[in-house]
C-alpha cells in the first residue's frame, strides 16, 4: 500500500529527495500515512481547494478496502 502512495506522490512533486512517507499502524485494521514534502511542492500535492489531496485519499481508501483495512493520509509541510 505504501508503494502505491509513494508512486503517486513522486510523480507529482519536483523535489523527489524531500519526500518522506511514514507508516503508522494504529491497530491491525487501521493505518495512517504521514506524507512530508518540500514546502514548494505542498501546493501540487493539495491541489485547488484540496481536490487532489481528496483524490489521493480516495484512491488509498479503495486500495485499503480490498485488504479490509482503514487508511488515512495526512500531508505535512
């Protein structure tokens, strides 16, 4: 699951070295991903009015649904 998120994020940003994705297992059914990118790339990840961030979360929720898990994605500047 982390690889899918990483592929999406790396294709959106300019500064690929600054991307950090931390996976936090809350319990066996819930996962939180903290995505850290450079300040200059933050707007590209969030998109206009948060639409791109919402789309990324939707894709990740559908991937997690196939594994019977819950996922949340947090973007950190």
